[in-house]
């Protein structure tokens, strides 16, 4: 069985677009910003033997404010420049009551099954309470990147850090 680092996309792999203190995905490639250190940090996780899997809610597709093609173009752009093994997206909104929308663990469990991952040896890194709840429900250790968003914070988290560099350091220190 493999070990993995599950990453939220917007706010973890790429910068979220902040409006009124809340994070949003980039609307298109013109808003996509990948921190320059991201590639090297993810590469260090790969060298340590982790499968790198992005698990992300993209409800703007269900809401009609973003197309699935745009989400997939952003993912392809990220995958072309970063050592990401795979992407798993939930395109539903809360009203769909699907099993894949975080905080439910469906995306993580699907990714784990597809990539033969032992979730108990894996980490979920996210910047929102939903990411952390999904990781806990799936059986991962969790790392919360606290950007101070104007929204609910996770009730419980294994590790709380200030950015991706610290999150990766926490994973490596607790491998």
C-alpha cells in the first residue's frame, strides 16, 4: 500500500482569490497563481515516497458560475508544472447531498482506492474546515493551513500551520 498526501487545490496548491475575507477558486487561467515554492515542496514529498493527490470541491460548476472545462483546464495547467499524480473533483453543491463533497470523505476514499493508498499512513492538507473534516472521516492525519479566513475553522486538527512550506515540514517530521 502507498502513502499519500491529499491536497486541497485552491488555497493550498494555488492561491485562492480572496473576496471579503473568504476564499474562492480562480475564475480562469488569468487568476491562477501558483506560489513559486510549490513545485519544490511537492517534489520533496514525492522523494519521500508520497503519492500526491488533489481532492477539491468545485461547486461553482453546479452553481453555473464556472464551467467544468475551465476547472479541468486549471487542473491540466497545474499538473503540467507540478508533480501531482492525480486530481479528484466534486462538482456538486451542498444541496446534492453527494458522498464526494467535502466534508464527506468520498473524494479521499476514491483517490485512495484508485492509487492503493493506506489512509492511516497519509495526510490531508487543507485550508478550510471541510478539508480537515474529510481527512478525519477518511482516517488521515490532518494539517490545517490557517490563513485567517472569515469563516468557520476546524474543531479538531492534528497540526495547524501558516503555509504550505510549514505543512510539508510537518508531514516530513511526522512521517
